[in-house]
């Protein structure tokens, strides 16, 4: 059985490296990474790729899982991995970097990752399996659905609503109370004054 601090990462690559750094900062014990068969035995930073997605059931009672595949356009791969873990009876860790700020009045869904220097303010609600990337700012009363990626340095002002599966690019600014429809891609640097 897991000691509650053991995690398995699902997917190597750049986003995996960012999650490793955040997870280490708060004391998670990373048992290894699951990825493609041809990558088994290789390493991401200090951690070995110890198996593939087919091994998820083997670890379901030994560790919690974190999906560490990035999300730019579509969350489809992340959603598939979540389904595989759920079918195996596994659970998900929520990783909040030690230097991120999350208000005690905010809600963060399972499997979500809040990376370094991000801020999540009072009464913000963030769904499951989201990426709140480095230095993103989520203001008060924001509602973010499941499988969203709020990218580096994005500014989501108070009262915004972001529906499921949405990508908000680096440095984008959402004016207060803007609403973003499901599966929208907000390009980097965009200013959203009303709804998208």
C-alpha cells in the first residue's frame, strides 16, 4: 500500500520535468515514470522510466498518479490516461509547488498541478487534472473546469469562467468576468475583454 507520499508520473518530456521539480519541493516520493515502451530504462532528470501505461494497474495500490503529459491543443491524451487510472482503481495526487500561493479559501481538484510562483486567490475553483503553469495568476471567484491548461504568466482576473478542456496561452490576459467556452484555445499574449 502507498504511504500517501508515493507518486507515479504518467508521461515524460518537458512538462514532466516541471512537475518533478514541483513535486520534489513539497516532499513527494517519485517512484518512477510510465511512458512509451521504447523509452523504458531511460531517465528523466533523476527518475527512471519504469514501465508503460499497461503497468498502471500494477501501481494502483502502491502510489498515487500524476499525469505529466503536457497539454497545448487537445487534452485527449491526458483524458485517456485519467480513464486508465480510474479503471484500475487508482487515485490522483494534487501537486502544489512550495512557492506557489493557493488561498485556503480556494478549491483545487484532484490531479491538478500548480507550478512555481503561480497564484490562486480566494474562492477560486479549479477542476480536475488542470495545469496551472509557472507564474499564472488565478484571481478571486474564478471558475476553471476540468482538463484546462492555464499557461505561463497568464492572468485570469476575478470572476472569469473557463469551461472544460480549454488552453490559455502564455501571457494571455482575461478581463474580469470573461467567459471562455469549452475546448477553446486562447493564443499566447491574447487580451480577452468579453467572451470567447
